[in-house]
C-alpha cells in the first residue's frame, strides 16, 4: 500500500479560503480513481512564521495507480492550486510505503 502525502504550508492571510478550497479539492483528487481514501490533518507545531501547516494523506490503490495519477492528473490539479493561491502556499510531496498496520481493539 502506498500513501501519497502532500504537506502544505499556508500563509495565514489565505488560511480560511484555502481550507474551504482543500475540502473541495480532496474529492476531486479522489474522483481521479487512483486513490481509495484521504485524510486531512493539521500539523501540530508552534509556528511563529505567520503560517499554518496541513498534511493530506491519499491512500493509493497501488504503485501503478499513483504513477497513473502523476501522468494523467497531477499537473492540472497542481496548476489549479497555484492559480488560486500562488506562492501563499508552499507544498512538498512524499511517498510512503505501508509496511504493516496495527490497531487496538476495545471490548
């Protein structure tokens, strides 16, 4: 299982607008058919720089699905974000391979 992680540093001047936008953007990414789910998380750091950091983790169906996303959809979706927010959002992407998963079951 592959997780495609997008970490974004958001300038506080556009934070509220970006948060509305990302909640619409995530379903668009899922609609490409390459991912099975996504999680939007706020990075909990004491940020003095006038920005807020978020992470979106998309669970890819497979390595091939992620490659197809890069080939067919990523550029357009990234352009849409840049057109909307310019350099007020700085994003970096990482790929994570899930080795094993654990959970606690409660009675």
